[in-house]
C-alpha cells in the first residue's frame, strides 16, 4: 500500500506505476480468494492502461496472465465479467480508494 500512497501524489506520467500497483494488489486479492475484488482491481488497471495507450511489456504480460487466467476460470463467467466491468468503470482515484479500503468481503467460492 505504501507504493499506492506514494504514487497518488505524483504526476500523471506515473499512471503506469499506479496500474502496476493495482495489478499487484489484484494478484494478492486473487491469492487470498477474493476473486471479485481481484477482478475489479485488474479491470480498473486494464482500463486505465488502455486509456493511456499503454501496453504491457512481454515479461510483465506473462506474469499478469499467470494469475489472471486461473482467476477467471475459478469464477462464473457472468460474475467475472461483471466484476471486471465494475473495475473498468472506476476512475483511477476510485480504484485507488477501493484498493485501500478494508472491505474485502467479496469472496466467490
């Protein structure tokens, strides 16, 4: 969370780093069984990365795929798509606030 706190005070050019922070927190949420939370955070990061016209580097893309693909397979398609879309609708500030929130009761069996 320290990285997110630091990056929120930085110029717009730090957006890629904020997206990486959100993706990292998404990976942690997924590992903790918080699938909906993970997909919301990943959806927000993906949206803002695309909006900025940025792409993942190949190695980073492989890392994201290593946790995102199994995560998507664990949840019902409709629920996963809804959580992703919810994240994509968040502003970067909203996504950061969501990432910082303690509300992690979004588990999907």
